[in-house]
């Protein structure tokens, strides 16, 4: 792991821990950004490291929290029988 990754991980872990303590809104945009962050962590860092696994778990928890509150609007169209 290079120096920039070593500096970045504690900051990302702190952010993910803070997100875990907050009640997150149901936001598609927030969910999208969290998924992108999780993807970048998964692709750019070795997954075998305990701190990386911890960050991934925190991000997945935040994703679950925000995505479970997204309201899905469903339009029901009824056909009128003639």
C-alpha cells in the first residue's frame, strides 16, 4: 500500500463511522455516492486488510440504511371495463 492510501484510509474510516451513527435520509443520490465509494475501495485496495474490510462493512451498512428509506412511487393504472 502506498503512502496516499495509508493517509486516506483513516479519514475514510472516520467518515464511514460517523455515517453509521447518523440517521441517514432516504436518498437515491446519497446511495449512489456510497455505492461508488464502496466500489472504489473494493477495486483500489487489497481486500485482505482488516481496516479495508471494516470500511467496506461500514459503507454497506450506510448503504442499507439510506436505501431502505427510499420511497418508491408506484403508479397503478386501472382499466375501465366498457
